[in-house]
C-alpha cells in the first residue's frame, strides 16, 4: 500500500466536472486500522472546493476519484 501512495505523487489530478488541472498529489491519508486510503491531497490556493487541509491544500475524498491512470487521476467534484 505504501508504494501505491508514493506512485500517486507522480500523477496529475484533473477534475472531469470542469476540466481543471489541480496539480500533482502531495500526500495521501489512510485509515490506520485498515490501511485503506481515504483521501488524496493536492496543493492549492483555490476556494472552489469545500474540502481543505492546512495551507489551502485540497483534500479529495476517495469517493470522488473516478479513474486512476498511469499518469493522471480523474476526480469528479463540483
């Protein structure tokens, strides 16, 4: 599971709702009991999303991820 999280850092996140490129994955969060990834974090300074971490980072819940490709992650968020 840790290797998969590291591989995420080389993937660009794109919102399929509006076609915006959000940047590359900065970090992932996981449930420590199950080891399941719960969200990905992309650095950002936009106020478009309601999901924020410290410093304006965008926290994208796992349920919003629609497709994980070789070099991109497609998400669907308003």
